[in-house]
């Protein structure tokens, strides 16, 4: 598994950096090795397997397209609020998470932060402290569609 991660990280780094000079390439290799070392130390895959498994197929096929759509929709709402097309009131709330694994909580918190106008400020076991530019974003989180979709990734 470490060889697959190493290969994937190197390929992604090469694609996203676009700079192929020796010094930059050496920094890229060093950063990939540091990420692999930290990942091995944290042993996230072992922590996930202790309480259940994670469906990467569901993640790629169902979750990624849905979260990309949510990012676009939320981006349009946030842009409208910033440009003054609609009124907004920022707020912060504690959102209950139903994920069973640390990986599920991380994906849920990062998904909230990825959607424009929302930010996961703090994670405390099953609670996430979330700040949102618009109250409607917090209401959508309380409805729990994103929470349910992330929980569905855990088997």
C-alpha cells in the first residue's frame, strides 16, 4: 500500500507542480517522503479498520461528483452574498457528526470547509464547530445530507 501511495503522490505532485527543475524535483520528492512517513506514523488505515472499513468505490463514484456539485452551488450562493445580491448574516454553530471513524470525521470536516462560505473551526469527538457566512448554509448542515453521505462511505 505504501508503494501505491508513494507512486500516486509523486505523480500528482508532478502534475500539479508543472516545474521540472532539479531543485524543485528534489523538494517534491522530499515532501512526498515526509507525507508518506507521517501517514505511516499516524497509521490511519489501521485506525479505520479497527471500527469498520471505508468504501473508496463509493467515495469516487458517488461522493466526489456530489461534493463537486455542492461546491459549485455553494460558490454561487456565496458570490451572490459577497456581491450584495442577497443579504446574509454570518453565524457559528456546533454540528453533530454521525461518523464512526476518525477518517469519516476528517472527511466530513474537510467537506464542510471545501464548500465556499463554510469553515470547520474545531473538531471535538462527534461535534464540529462550524462558521458559515450565511445562516442557510448552517441550516443545510443541520438537515444532515452531507453528514449522511459521509456516513454512507463507512461500511
